[in-house]
């Protein structure tokens, strides 16, 4: 019961597989552009924050966004640091 309430409140857990790949949903098709960008930025920020102290070098090597049934689009993680500031909430 508590887990369902937390999930409805927006809590998301993620895990990596053996190769370090993270699969996670950041939104749905009815989300506007700004909301998707906020979710994406929050996810990247959380992953970087959770970086183990023993991890050296470049932590996020690549990011690929894809719909459930469609091709993936590669995103440069170094260029998306402050992406939510580029799209104003009113324009979305």
C-alpha cells in the first residue's frame, strides 16, 4: 500500500543491469515539452549525484531517448546540463 502511494506521488526507482544500462520512463505522450525536460534533467541530476566515489572518469558516456516502439535518439550528456532553462514553461 505504501509503495503504491509513493509511486502515485512521483517516486521512481531505477536500477542498472550488468552492463550499466538504465531503462526508465521519463514521461508519456501527453506530457508537454517542458515537463519532459524537467523529468529528464531531474533524472540526469540524480544519476550524477548517486555516482559512487570509486567511479573514475566520465560517468555518463551516452544517453539515448526512445519511445516504447520506435527508434532511439542519442543525446550528448555534456550539452544537457541546464536544458530546462532553455525552454520556458509558458512556451511548452
